[in-house]
């Protein structure tokens, strides 16, 4: 079920409030204590200043006047200190709460990602995943700190002020509370409706611009060589222009809301000023008490007028909540037990990346356990490899295990029996050991050094200052492309899959090194099913394997065969 708008916000609020109600309540109380201390300090200071002014005038006129300066002076010092302390504790406490909230949100997101089928996860670019798990996830901190807490504190502070005012002017207190609450509700609804669309569009454009920027930086060398960097820069510039226009709209909407609230504040302040001065003239209120209510409202108005700056994050937060809920709300499917691989066949009738002229059927079984696919770059080898691994699904693709077509519910059980080496080298920002183990707990150092020897990385790893604990850099920049390729291959050798899918496993390796590595891993591969994909068949060192061979450039399979030799 797709969660949209406020439903997505409620979904994340439930996650935030789960097992954290007391903590969130504590943060709200600290924020309220800070607000009330500020209002009380302003109101009591106004009372004290007015009272001392009247005392001075009375003494000047020779009239008797009694004023206790110690009690209100002590109150002023108390509220000044309590506001400072509660503000410090509130910032410290609530920022820690937000970090805990983000950790819970991150766990919920990762649980959903674990349940997400690989055929769906590959539909998103790496830059999109990066954006979701960083910028959009961080946007959720607005949910509690800006969208929930400020309105609640403002309402409670307004209610507290009206309760105090009710002891002296009950009718004014009731009118003030009802009019403020009604106008806040109406104006808030209108502002959020306007802000929602603009904020979501702004977040969407920012997301696209970030993805485009990452892709631009990745391909900067190729773009410069092909003299295409300037057109791409113009595309990025158009994103910036869109962001500027949307930001202008958002600022205009915020200023409009701010102006309306200011107008409401002027009306309410004028009403309070007129009422308390009239009450003071009729001796219902004393002069200091009248000034106390006037300045106390200014403290409430400060909270009221700060709402637009907090609520402007509503649209961005809704956008992030919706997109992240799509992944976090994925229900984990129970794995269906399937038989071990005896026969695995792939049938493809048509596909956007495969211009087939007729049905293509590929099969591996005990009599033909090794399959070799060759073809020029772009002929569809990687697409077929992804289809064999269950990572690419399409109505025209049929994957059958032991004569039975696999359903979507059965694919996760097949994943556990497959290891897929894609063309892209993946090196994580961690140690050499972590990059090899990746969660495997029952792997000894002896096992690690054995596979490093098979891919001829043992001498290199042994010469590292920290050995297996050596940090490989943020994105593996500390190692070469050939080393990264062999590292990815060694990662597979530590596992026990039934089917190995190798997509251009010799990328970045010279012929002699590729030949030695291939011969080293043959005993391990010979016990498993193998799907190997290459640009062309290197007969010099593949002759020890009896491959079932398919050339994807064959005219009986693929249209528009290029008149160029294979790379």
C-alpha cells in the first residue's frame, strides 16, 4: 500500500513515538518551560518597571506608596535563569532525541530495503539511493523538531496566558483564545496547502539535480573527451534556475503567511491593549498588572510569528516521508522453500534491451553445467545475467527451476543459491577484511588468505601496513581497478552458492593474470553451475571448461548485427 501525504507523516510518527513517548514528552515539556519562562520574564519585567515608575512618581508627589522589590526582583532573576537553563537543556535533549529518531527511521528503512525484491531495487540509480538514505532521511528530523513541537508549544503557551488572563478578564480571555485558535487553524491549513505542492516540487527538483550532478561528476572525463561537458552543464544550470524559482515561490508564500499572522497579531494586541487600559481606568486592573498582560502577549506573539519559518519545511518533509515510506513499508515475504538447482532455464521472448528475432532459451543442468555468452558491448549479456539472477523481471522473461516456473514469492529463496559478479566493482568504505566478509561470521583468517592467494592478492595484502585491517578508502580509491576486480571475485569465493554468474570477470586484468586467476579458481568453479559473459571467447585459457556456448551477435537471435569486430 502506497502512503501519500499526511498518511506518510503518520506512518513515520508512529515509528518515532514507538517506545519513545516519555522521551518526546520530556522534550516537549522542556520546550514549553523555555517558552513560559520567556513569557513570564517579559510580563514580570513589565510589571516591575511600571510599579517602580509609579512608586517614583508617588514619592515625587509626596504620596505614600508601598512596593516590595525583593519578591518580583527574585522572580525576574529566577525566570531569566530558568529560561537560559531550560533552553540549553531543551536544545541538548531534543537534538539527542532527533538523532535517536533518525536512527529508528534508518532502521525501519533498512528493514524495508532488506525485504525489497532485487528486481525492484535495481530500478533505482545508485545516486537515487544515496539521496534517499542521506538528504531525504535527514529531512525527517523536521517532523518532530519543526512541524510538531512548535505548534504544540504555541498552543499550550497561548492557553496558559489565557488562563492567567481569565482571572481578571474572563470574557477577553475566551475571545482571545477562540479567535487565535480559529485563525491559526484556518491560516495554517491555507499555508500548508500552498506550501505542500511548492515544497514537494522543490524537493523533487533538488533530488533530480543531485542525481544529475553525481552522474555528471562520474562521467566528467568521458564528457570532456567527447566535448559534451558544456551541454550537461546547461542541464544542471536549468535545475538551479528551477530551484531558484520554486524557492522564490516558497518565500513568497511564507511572507504572505507571516503578513497575515502579523495582521492577526495587531488586531489581537489592539484588543488586549484597549481592554486592559479600559479595565485599568475603571480600576478593575492596576496599572502594573495591565502592562504585565500587554507585555505577556508580546511573548506569546513571538511564538505565534515564528510558526511560518518552521512550517515552511512541510512540503519537503511530506515528499521525503512519501518516498522513504515506499521502501520502509515493504512487507517481508516469507521465503518459499525450493529444491536445489538441478535444471535452471531462462526463456526470453522480447525485452527492451534485447532486440530478439525469436525466442531465446538458455539452460544449465548437470549435463551442461557451464554456459558461455559472448557478444559486443550492448548486445544484452548483462541483461541476461540479471535475468538469470532474478534481478531483472519482465512479462517476456520466464525463469524455471527444475521444470517449474518460479513465482515472485520464490525468487528470494533462489537468491541464496546465486552469486552474481556484475561489471561494476563495488568497494565499501571500510577495511579489506570487511569488504571480503560482508557479514559472514564463520570465516577464518585462513579462509581469507586462501581466497586472496587464488586471485593473486595475497602478496599485496601481506605488504599492507595493517594487513586485513587496512582501510580501503571511501570508495576504494586506495586500490587499482584490477585489484578491485579481483577483490570482488575473492568475495564470491568465500561463499557457497550453487550458481555463479560472472559478467566480464577479467575487466582490468592483463591476459596473463586473467589466465592464472582462472586456472586457480577452476577447482572451485567445477563444483558449481557457471554462467560466464565475455565480449569474445578467449579460447587460450577457457578450453578446460566444456561450455554450452551462445553468441548473442548471431543474426538468428539479434537484429542489426554491427559490421565491426568484437572488442
